[in-house]
C-alpha cells in the first residue's frame, strides 16, 4: 500500500516523504555555495558537475617542507645561543 510502513507503525502520507526529499535537495543546493570543486578549485559545484578544466596546483613536497622546518629550527637555535 502506498505510504504505509511495513513495520506496522503509523501510516505516513505519500506526500510527506516527497516533501522531505525536496527539503533535503534544497539544503544540498544551499550548501553547495561552500563546496569547492576538486577539479577546477572553484566554489559552488561538485566535481562531477564540473565543466571547467583541471587546474595545476603546485604543492611543496614533504622533503621541501622538512628542509624548510629544519632551517627555521637552526635559525632559532643560533639566535638563542647568540643572545645568551
């Protein structure tokens, strides 16, 4: 039967579940304003909806990051020894 649950619980009208689905869809559309596409890096759409080209984003390697951190630590250590 349409709208009736199989567990013997209270009967829900058909339009109630349809209405919930529409609310969920509207909320998802509203939340897309804060979503960044992983392909073109723009806001407002999901990756599977993207029509733009993939952008290259250079990120430093882990080795580069570790070298930079080591240099900062050495500078801090040398300035502490120099001041004392």
